[in-house]
C-alpha cells in the first residue's frame, strides 16, 4: 500500500536555516529497513474470554490492525541520477515565452532518516524537507537550475523507489526567463516534471571556467562547482609545480551539502605555473570516488607582464607599453617629461553590453622597505561616476603566491579642461591627481608587485555606460 504524505516547507531561507533545524551531522548510510512490532498495550484476557466461541473482532479493530501492520517508511540514504522531463502546463499565471530544453539531469540524494532531499548539478542545486512513505516519499523543494537563458525551479515532488532500485516520480515547478532587450518584467510558465532515476554510481566531478582558459590570468578568481551534491565536510586542494598546496573548501553556509568550493583567501597565482586539482579520497554521498589514474583537472597561468623602470616611462621605446599607449609627441598632454602612459576612455556601448578586459598590467620592483605604490594621473573624459559602479574601472595589486588588494582612485578634486591627444582628437582632462596604493602583505618580501587596471563585464543585453580613461606618470614604489 502506498502512503501519500503531504509535506510542508520548513525552511524558506536556504540551506543554513534548514541545517539549523535538522542538525549538521551526516547520517550513516543504511539498507532499507522494515517496521517494528505493533505499538500500544493489550489487556490480559480471562480464560473464559479466550475460549468464548462468540467473540468476533470489530471492523474498527480490524482496520486499525491492518494499518499498524502495514509497510514502514523507508530508512537510510540513497543517491540517484535523475532525468527530468519538462512539460509546460496551461495556467492563468503564465506570461510570455520561456525557452526550455526537453530534459535536464541532476543528482538527487534522499535521506529518509533526516527527512531531507538534496538536488544538485553543475548548473543548480537546492535542499528541501522530505516526508518518507513506505515506497518513497515527497514534499516541497527549493531547488533551482539555470538551463541556458532560462531557469527552472522545483516546488513539490513525489517519488517511488522500485525493488530494482530505480526511481520514478513527478514534480511541479516553474520555468522563468528575462524578456529580450530589457530587464523589466519576467516571462514564466508553470511546469510539470516526470522524473526517472537510477542509482548513482558516477564519481564526482568539479568544474570551473578557469579550467577552460589557457593561459589563466594570475589574478583570476577560482570557484569550483561540483557536478553533484557533496558531503559538507568535503575538502579539495590544488598543487602547483613547486609543490605549493592551496586548500579549497565549501563556504561555511553550506552545512547540509556542498555545491561550490573556493580558496579561503584571495591569492595571486604564480606566473608560468600549472595548478592541478587533488581528488584522492574525495567521495560523494553514495561513496563513489574518482578512479585511480587519469588526468586531474588543471590550469596553467600566463607569463608575467613587463617589468617597468621607475623613470616615469621615459625609457619606453615603442608606441605601446604594458597594454597601453605611450603618449608622446608635440602637444601631447604628458604629465612629466616626454612620455606618459595613456589608457583611452571607453564610450557607451549599445547592446549586447561590454566584455571584461585588462587595460593595464605591469610589474614594479620593490625594496624590502617599500610600503606603497604611487603615481600621478589625470582622468580622460571623466564620467563623474563613483567607484564600485559598472562604469568604474577596478585596480588590483598582488605579488606571486601572495595576497591581492583592490585599491581605488578618489574622485577628481577640480574641474575638467579641454585638451588635444594626437590621433584621438579633443578630450576632456581632469585635474592632476596623485594615487597612493598600500602594498599587499608580503609583497615587499617577494621583491616585486603587479599593478592591473581592468574593466568588468557589464550589462548583458543592455547598453553599457562610458568609462573614463587615464593618463599616468611618475610610477614608483616607496
């Protein structure tokens, strides 16, 4: 007999609240168990009552005994690789068109003892309270997945586990997407899902965009996404060619299951190096481990940028240096001497927005007593937009294997004036300013520091705002 059990959402604020209610200790993995003896007390019967041929059990008693003796809910924990078939449903709340694939796949971990269901893949995840039944269970979910330009959320589900170990069931949720060329409103559609799963026998994997880029910018951040939910005590590590080990852990908020991993502290990778992911001893909820041998996920880093002298760029011999234009010539608005570095401003861009880019990258030699990097600068076509916005470039300082800082330039302290830049025409120049960036911890001991100016990816399908340029000179460490 299948017992259908309703389930209520006990957590509406994510994994952390769920963990606080349920506890963080992982359940041991068990085989499915049966029910125990009937509960309740039985009055001792007299010999006369026992021998009476006229005693007949009441229908109420018979029904109660049948209910008590029925199959007990399942116990233990199991993992399944589930394929979900998406079917849009007619509903008055549907709005617009949501482009969706026919199916998508994820791992589902059902823990009958802790009454939780964990769903996850490399494109989404979620945790819900799970109500057991004799052949499976069901309940409400908070899982969401990004499927191309659309998203799919799971709100309820009901599953059955066959004697063969296969999973089947249904779910309900919603698909959403943004309308084209606007960030106003949202398209949505009610979905029903057909679930079909098999026991999980696949080893876990870990993905990152950093593994797809060669060579990698040494300032690039690293986030590893698990291809399936992982136990929250999972720990990873990277090792480079020097044997340096960088520990990788999930964030402290992922207490029920781990879906993403990153270094505890932002560190700059070493130039011309290779970092390999160590997966020995890493197992998923089904105790699947990566087979021995094979090639570990890895990435290589880029060569170092130019090391510049502290002479105000006067020794520069070409037209370009450190990814920027060397500003020189008659009438050029250099700051000091005959040469300055010039980073042109970026005009506003119509859709599809703007890609990320590095506008300046150079190294400066350091003495053991140096504490700051200084340079003079003038903004070019200043926008008046404050730091931290999409229209503000960012700056980074870092030394190999060391900490990274993100200093900022202050606002201009005076009005802009008109000037001519050879080959560029008339521009607007801000007042002469001086920047002072404190060195990251340990940079002086490393003997050099890298300075970067970059522009963030911006605005998706919306217009991107303009970005002010910069003329810099007198770069030095003190």
